């Protein structure tokens, strides 16, 4: 009996060893039980005869620190404001995918990174507290009746989006913008989740988030009291991206995963699981709740070179305005 038992264990172990493992480096939220990772894992494993495993954490710092020792095949969760730093590590290989299916509102001629979702930064408000939301950034600055929560651009991707949004709208006058904005600010948080939690608890009238944020409340909470203020001058566009690592142990599987990102199955999952716009679905195929939300008419977009070039000077103006 003991011999049969050990033989069975050895055979099972051999079968598992023969199953290839695709390792995906992802942010903590992505691999969490409430993030998009579990459904994507199930969907890809049904196609690939493989196992998909996530390594989670702060993606860019881990790439910068560990380099080729990062131990992953694919990276997912970088965004368009930090892809230049990731690209300059030299760790990425060409994705080798046809990008004709992309429906993002900007040109995307990138052979390294593929956007898997996208969104617009926006000020989200509680309609029970704000009956006449501002329709422009200028109006937001003029209003003294609105309390705001937003994120630090040094620690938050959404905070960095706000920094670059203000930079594009106001240029050298941005320090004055931050000084005025600070006057109506309840707090500036280190992360989006902290800021949105405080807003949800009623600590402010408006919070820096995304135009898609109300969709979550409508679907998950049957709450239609949250809305995004749409500004006439446009909103800052950002996308989250994925890339194949040059040292991937499973390069074929890695590129299969990149192809999977562009499929309707993946794109339909990401819309609900990540509460963001799908990158490769036409608007008529978006979930109805997202189709019904107001969409900005103008995308304010900085490519990675411009975003990196502007980040330092924009931060100096932010510090100047915040310390006045």
C-alpha cells in the first residue's frame, strides 16, 4: 500500500512538473480576490494548458531593483506615465501583436507595451451634496463651496495624472493653481484607495478619481448618487499596459497572454473587474453602464517622453504652490 501511495504521489508530481507556469508580475490590486486577476487566470488557463501565477507588489520599483532577477515572464499594471522608466531598463522584448483591435482614443504605435485598459482622470462628486458641479477646471478653482480630497503625485498614479493634467492646462501658472486648490482641500492622501475611502465616508464633496468610478457604485451598490464632473477643456488620459520580459522562461506563453489581452473575453472581464474602459472593444460593446456615462470630448495625453520630461518641473511647481 505504501509503495502504491508513493508511486501515485510521484506520478502526480511529475504531471505538475510538466505543466508550464506563466509568471505575471502585477500590482497588489490586480491579483487580489476583488481585482481582475483571478478571472483572467481562469480564462487564460482554460486556453493555455498551463498554470498562470501572479507575483504581486509595486511593479516599477521591483523592476528597477531586481532587474533580470525579477523572475517573471509578463509584467502588467504599468501606466503611461511611467513606461519610459520601465522601457529604459532594457528588460522588455517586442510583444509581436497586431494592434488593429485597439480602440483607445490616442494613437498607439508601440511594439513593447500593449494597453489593457484606459481611463480619464476626473473629479467625482456626491450628487446629494453637489447639485451644480463645475464644468471646467477654472470653475473648480473659483468655487469656494466645494471640499476636495486628492492624491499625492509622488506616491500615486492618479495623483501624478492630476499633476500632469494641471501642467498641461496651466503651464508656468500651475503653482497658483495648487495654492488655490489647497485652500479647498480636506486632505491629500498617499493612495487612491485611501482618498476614495474617505470620500465614500462623506469626508468631502469631491474626490480625484476616474470618469468610470460611478459605474462601480451603480452596478455593485445600486447607488446612483456618484457622478464625474466633465470639464469642457478635456481630461487627462492614462492607460495601464502589459509587456513581455526579455528573459522570460516561457516566451511563447507570454506572447499568447499578450494576444489574450486583445480578445473580447479579456476585455469584457476588465471592464467590470477593473472598472475602466476596455482597450480593444468599440464603445457599442462596452457594458451598458459605461456606455451611459458621460464621456469627455477631449483627451489630454502626454506620451511617455513628454510625461517624464514634465514630471520634474511640474513637481517643483506643485511643491511651490503647496508650501505657500
